[in-house]
C-alpha cells in the first residue's frame, strides 16, 4: 500500500512516498530536499550566481537571454505559488485562514517592493503590469488641451501609445526627444532641456530603453522637469530586478515596474510607486470601492484622495502575489548592487566578444554610465527575427529581435555566464557565415514584449 505524506515548511513542500516501510522519492524531490536543507549561508558573488543558476531549471537546457521580455521562473517562486494554491485547495478561497494569508502576503509584497524601489510601503499600489501602472499615472493627471507632454523616440508601446492617446483624446501637445544609443548623459539631458518648457505638464520616459538598453540620467531629467512644473512618470520595466532603484532620490512622481521581467516572477502583476505628496494629484482611472473614502445608499459619497490603494480596483491572484513576493525577496537577498555590477561586467564581455565578429556591430551604449543588462547587436542583412528563431532552435539560445535596429537583443542577468555569451556569439557567427536554414521562419510580430 502506498501513502503520500505532504510535509509543509515555510519554504517548500516535499512529497514523501512511503512504500512497504521504506522511503522512496523521485530524484526531483530528493534534489528539492537537498537544496532546501542546505540553506543559503554567506556566499561569495560567484557562489551566489551559481546558486541562482541552480534554482532556475530552464538554464539546464537553454541559454536564456530574454528576461527583458519575460524572465525564467525559479524554484523559490514556483514553490511560493504552489504553497498558496495548496492553501486554497485545502481551505477554500474565502476562509479566514486564506483571507488572512492574502492580507499578510500582500502587505509583505508592498514592504518588499518599497525596499526594492527606495520607497515607503504606503506609496506602493499593486497593479497588473507596467503598462497598467503607466496608464494609471498618465491618465490620472488633469491634462487638458494644449498641455505639453514630452517623451522619447525609444519608448515601448506601453508608454508611447498612452501618450498618443492623450494627444488624440485631450488635445495635448506631444514632443518626442530623439535618442540614440551613443548619446552621452550630457547630450540626453541637453535634449530634454530643449524639449521641456513652461507649457510641459508631463514627462513620460523609460529609465532604461527597451530597445538598446540605454540608461538615462533620470534624476537630472526629473529635477529639470519639476523646475518647469511638469510631472514625471517612469516606465521601469527594464530596471526592476537588475538596477538599484531609489525613487525618493530620483525625485520622480510615479514609477511602474512588473513582476515578470528582470525580477523573474510570474506574469500578471506589477507595482506602481506614487510619491506620497502627489497621490492626491492623480485621479484613479478605474474605480471600485477602494476609491471611496465613504459612501452610502442615500447619495452620500466622499472620494479617497490620499491612499495609494485607491488605484487598486479588484481581486488579484493570491498565488501570483505570493510568487511575486518570492521573486522580489530573492532579488533583494542576492543584493541589487552586486547584481548590477555582475550585469555590467557581462555587458562589457559581450561588447568585447561581438566586436570581433565580421558583419555585426554592438548597438547598445558602450560607456558605463549608460550601459545596462540589455545588449543589442546588429545582424547585417539577415532578418533579426529569423536569427533569433535560429538561435533558439539550433543553439538553444533564447533572445529576441529588435526590428527597429535590425538587431538581436540579449538580456544579460546575473545568472548568465561568459559561456552563455560565447554560445550566443557562435550562433550569430554561424547564422551570418553559413546562412540560416530555409525552414526557419521569423516569428509572427506581436505580443507583449
């Protein structure tokens, strides 16, 4: 007779199979047991990155260089989600046990996100993703016909399209700051200085551009914008999880980040920072009971103005909240500064390696003050979509195409290695020198990247 005993701990569920008086377990469960019991004592940086690789099973079969689109899940993240699902399975979604867990986990996520962003917990709203956070912020401002909006030519669709809609729906005037990867911070700031005037009410930008990985001088841009009366809303999709962030020091008014990219958390959740002094100045775009300070059924109503939770509309997935918390905590435990240093080391290694490949050229910033974990490399006359598809099928390298630059983008995270860069470089070399097989087609454009 076979019985299954589930042991619950704060970090992991371990299935123990009891068969005729002896203990047996699948190899994966034994690996999980060894990994959990080992713990995480003080580690060197190299030991820390090796530990991260061990926790991320996709890295056994792939060179994963695409967390700028969506990061790979780790064991701790999946375990946190499973624990929450198991809690709901055995207790139901609305019992006091589960509801208390939801409240506590959400509070912990606010606190962890605040530590990650350099904010306070009561400045953090839980959203669905970065784009939702950006929309909450920019559409919550009282922008009117003739008000100026400044953004850049390097924005993701989740940033530039909301700006276009503000132009179309409210009659705002839109200015686009041209950005090239080779621009120095001083040149970038000079261009914003020319674009922002006394009529500007909103500056909307990414701290790191999704296409070339250019890190912008955000604190200086924020000071310039505020001096001229403009609010600053930031798309932080490409920063959270590999760049140390201090929103209070940056001085921005709103900063939106996702769970699923560099944090390597689950899809479907994001966090929005709104500076406490500015919360009342942003109206909620979608509303629920959380947007009311009070109301009755006789016509009495008072809107909530001061609490950041007014931007939260409805129920979020408990397992996704738990997984996101685990992802944020894993990043904080890894050390944001150490991660950032490692990522820039990998960027420099990629720059050196790809500089030696005929027919390609690095298209990302090449100075330390503007480089990041995103590394862009042009692929000559080849279709970058086909190059990315070839890398994945024939070399087990996961990257993405950036057609705007006819390039392939590599996302270099702390779990990556110099050997990963070499494998990607070898694949691109072969694609250009030997050609791509005819049966490899470019992926159909589209999707949230």
